[in-house]
């Protein structure tokens, strides 16, 4: 191997070790260092953290298959703003708010006004995220976007997904106006873009799971600090305020602040202690794992809700790779889809199967890494020429190289044939049992 190439691989290996060390850092420390991480699924997209390794020797990128979550947006429901505001307004009328509580009430009024008639809609931050992901994709893999490359793009029928798709495509065409683009958002594609499995959904929070989750949360349900920050009469709180619900509402507002333009002038993180933020994240992280990960007490099968999506990715790639110029396929969907897909594929060991909710964080199952706003999976395929049958691929998760549970010692690169056989068998085994 050429010395320069060897040095690049050594550097990549060192980088992998550093990445593993960073992932091993305890979430409590990570959240204390950067409180934005406590937002979990509401965290604004962080962007890639590491450089890419060189392409396999003699091969070059030829095809990209992508699935991405919509970008940053306003909260979805009017009640998410109105309910906490009502609690604080009633307390203010009774003279029970602290000066801080009165100030928080005014901040929430501004947040509600900012989201008026924009519930669930993409924010300017969400637009920029999609533009930047698109720009990095075309600059990292110019061979795939060369000349009049064809891009097939699908979105769910939800507006924030459609707009994420459109802003992504607009950025690509700004860089290469020759691109041939087909884009659509139709209910026909929902079977794989946003599959809803009623049987699996019914088993997510059964009686046993609910009891276990509530028992887990009981270790983190302490709202004394927050209530003292907001109210001057704790007897009033006990009689008139549901502390848990108010905490949850305010934490969601605080978490989503990083996704809107008001973040430059308003925060709600100041009403939470470091311990409060960590406690809230722990409960939220466990909820995501139970509902969409490999939690064993409800069967450990929730990731299979995205079996149609994974099979579609495989079949589409198989068809495209038969072409001289395979092009690019982009798909835009939702947080629950990409999270379950990541677990189904066991990307970065996120297929973790356990009933020990308290160990998720130290085992690397962290919502802020798996499902931030604009989270995305990119499958990058490599070959030497259109006749090359020995196709390789790598997975970029949130634009960083990821690992798969596949054989071989060339990670992050894997043989396409190994990928196909492993995952098709996994899907077939599930569907025949």
C-alpha cells in the first residue's frame, strides 16, 4: 500500500478511537458541558464531527441512498404553549408567582406568539440544516453528482418534510443546475416512508412496560427546584399545580428553543438545574428506547416497524446499481422512522436489546446522537466501473462514518453482498415467524 494511503488509514484508525472515547463519555457529563444535548430528539442538528476516511483502493462513489428527518421546527400542538401558560397565568392572578415566574410567563407568551399559525412548521434553522447537509453531500461526493445526474426524491405528505426536501434540492441545484430531479410527496409512498404497524404499536406500552417505565421515572421525578423558582407558595403548588406536567411542558419548550430564531434573545434553561436537565433527559431517552428501540420487556421488536423501509432501501439500491449512472435517491420522513431504522440496522450498536433502562446512556444509546432534528442516514456505494460486481458501501449517520454488524476488517466499508444477505435474512426471519 502506498505510504500516503497507509498514513491516511492510520489517521482514520486513531480518529475512530477518539470517536469511541467521546461516545463513552457519560451523558451526565456531556449534558453538563453542553445543556443543548438534554433536548434529545429536539436537539438542533449538530453537523458532522469527524473527517471521512479515504475511498477503498481503486473504487469511487457511484450511488447514494438517503433517508432524513425533517429539520428544526416549531412544536406541534397549540396546547404545548397554552397549557403551561395557563398554569402560570392563574398563579399570577393569585399572587403566587415569584419574579422569575412572572418573567417566565412573559417568555412563554412570546414563544406562543412566535409559533402562531406555524405549529409544526419548518423554521429558518431547519432550512439551513437541510441546505448545509445537501451542500456537504455534493461536495464530499462530487463523482455521484457529476453533470446531469438523476435524483429521485420522495417525502411524506407532512409539510415540514416536503419543505425539508425542497430546500435540500434547491441547494443541490444552486451548486449544479444540470441535475435532473424528480420529486414527489404522495400517500402511495407512506407504506415505506412512514410505516405504521398497529400490532407493534399496541405492544409498545403494555401494562408491564408502563409499570416498569413509571418505576424507572420515579427515581428522576424531583421538581422542588423548579417549583421554588416559579412559585412563592409551595402550599399553593401542592393544591393547584401538577408539578410533573408543568415540568414536562416547560422542559419541552426549553428544549425546542434551540430550533427557533428567538433562541438569540430568550432561554428557559435558566429555570432548570444541571440535575433537572439530566433527570428530564433520562426519562425522555428511556421513553424513546421503549417505544422505538430494542426494549426486551415489550418484545424487543419495535425496530421492525421500519422493515418496509429497509427492504425498500435494499431493493432500490439493487436496481440502481445495475445502471451505468445510478444517481441519487433521497427520502424525507420522521424521527420515529429513522430512529427505528437505525436500531433495526444496529448502526453503531444501537440495536441494543435490554430491559435495564438505567444503562442506556453509558452503553451509547443516546437520543441526542440518534435522532436530533434533521438526523439522516446516507448509504454511499463504491465501485471501480459499471462492470464492477464487487460493490462496497459505507454508512454515514448524521454525516459521520458509522459501524454495521457485518463481517470484514475494512470498517467503515462493507461489501454490498454482505449487506444484502445479512439484512434480507434478518427481515425474512422476522416475517416468517
